[in-house]
């Protein structure tokens, strides 16, 4: 079959990194020492992906606590509040927007450049999308979801532009919240278009969407202004799969076939069945195989076994 493979960015953090992050929070470890532990963990994740045979690599998000806090902590106009539940037993520190959101320097560029310099294959840069940043924050400044979302879109657009200038050719934009409010799909689409406009003809853009019910908004999702979609599809029903036939020509689909919420490793028979159902609606040359979401909630051993199964299914 020869399908391409990638992941969604998040890998399990090793024990030494988790310990280092705790020590850093207790002021027992300085910034430089923590960065070195993070860089070591990133090198390990890149080596693992190359050994497994994945086609498009990721940094593994070894320097990020979650998809929202990482960016909010580095933007002027945003403050971090207490922990809130985002999904299952996953929590994040919810930001509060208290002033104009401003990015005074690149947030992800140096980390991406360091990873790309040591990897033997292309490394995908990963950004949190403006709609998700807006939806998962308290706005005490803009007073309008539209104004807030577009202000954040300007910030993420600048980050994407700087990644392209640094040499990134694959950029993933995480929009986990995009399907939560179908009535706001037009706003989410406009914000995403603002982010991806500088990438056209320079880098391939991907939108990663999970956590919500895709079926009510699938037509809008398939039309999002990106080159590829990364969707949670391992348990998709026949109606949703049939709608994938409307994927616009030349747009790629990264289809989730690995259930990251289960510790059970998929058999090749299970993966073959999932892939065949996808191929009934999406041409093989436009189909990539991915996990449903990030792997960070799994152990290193289970995550590795699931990715081994993914790569084997893609090659079958």
C-alpha cells in the first residue's frame, strides 16, 4: 500500500524530564539545566521516530506542558489561572486575557530549528490555533469572541511566518476546539485562513482536529484553508467515512487509525480493516495514517508498540 505516516506531536515525557520540570517549578533547577534535559528528551524522540520509520517527524513537545499554557505563558496580555479539566483526566491552566495579546519574540522557532538540525527527515512544526486559544481562555479584555480570535490569529500568523523564514516546510495547527460550536465555524475558518495565508507556496499546512463530534461540521472541516487535515477517525461510523469522499482535490487526509485512549495495541487485522474503509472514500495517494491524537497519556512502551503497528499497516 505504501501510505505515509506521521503523529500529532505529543509523546510521553520520560521520568527524568518530569522530575526536572518539577525541580524547576521548585526553583531547584535553573532554566538552562531544564532546557538541556528537554533537548535530550527531544533527541531521543526524534531517534525513536526515525528508527520506527515514520515519514514526517515531530519534536514530541518535550518543552510543553499542554497545548494552550505553553503559548499563553509567552504572550503579553495573557495570565495563567488555576487548573481546569479539558478532557477526561487531562487538565491545563486556563489563561485569562487581560490586555492586547502581543508576541514580542518567536515562541517555537528555536526549538524547531534545533530539532530539524539533528533529524534525518523533515520535522513538522506544531502551533496551537487561534480559535482554540480563544475558546480555552477567559477573555476579560476584548469583549468580543471575534475580536479576541482575530487578535490571536495575528499572533499565530506571525509565528507561522517566522517558522517558514527559518526553513520549516510542514506546519501543523492544532484546533481541538474548532468543532465545539458549529455556529462559529465561519469565525474559526477566517482565523485559520489568516494564519495559513503566509504559508501558501512556501510550506504545507495541516489542521489537527479532535475531541469533538466531527459529523455536524464535516463539510466545513473538509473545506478549511489548509493543505491537509489530521482527523480522529479510528472509531468513525459509516456516515462520517462516506462524507470523506467530499475531500477537495489535492487536499491530504491524515486519518487517525490508532486509538490513543486505549492501552491495547491494535492488531494488523484491525488496522487493515480501518485502512480499507478509508480507502473506499479517499485515494491512497492522498491518505496518511496517524494516531487519533497525541500519545502523551500512554507509556513509552505502549506508544512505541502502537506506532510500530501503524508503520507496519502503512507499508502493508
